[in-house]
C-alpha cells in the first residue's frame, strides 16, 4: 500500500462515516451526494489537522512496511471526521438560513 492508496482509502472511509451519520440521524442528512461531499471535506480536514500527530499516510509507510496501528488510527479519524462534518455543515446551513 502506498501513501496515495492510504489517502484514498481514508477519504472513502470519511464518505462512509458521513453517510452513516445521515442514515442514523435523519435531521442531519443532506442526501447521499451532500453527505458524500461533507465526508470528503471532513476526512481531509481531520487527517490534515490531526495527522501531524504521527498517523498521516507518510508516517504509516515510513519504515517501508505498513504500520497497522497507525493505519487503524488514521481510518478511525477519517470516519469520525466524516461524522462530524455533517454536524458542522448542518449548523452552518441553519445559521445561513437565519440571515
């Protein structure tokens, strides 16, 4: 697995997290396309922000082999990022509609 593959898998996990959030909590759903877009941005934002702690794709492959623990943390943060992005997007939409 290369760094690029890890990044793509992380984004897909973020999309899955956002869509699951939309399925569980209907009031936060933007539909499949809206949830997917929010999941991409949430996943990328959280991995770029928190990845500096040592679980970014480059750190996962640093020794030349796959570090499974760091990969699991990376995927978990991507999933949570997609989940949280839906909440932030809904709050932003509500604030914009009030004006």
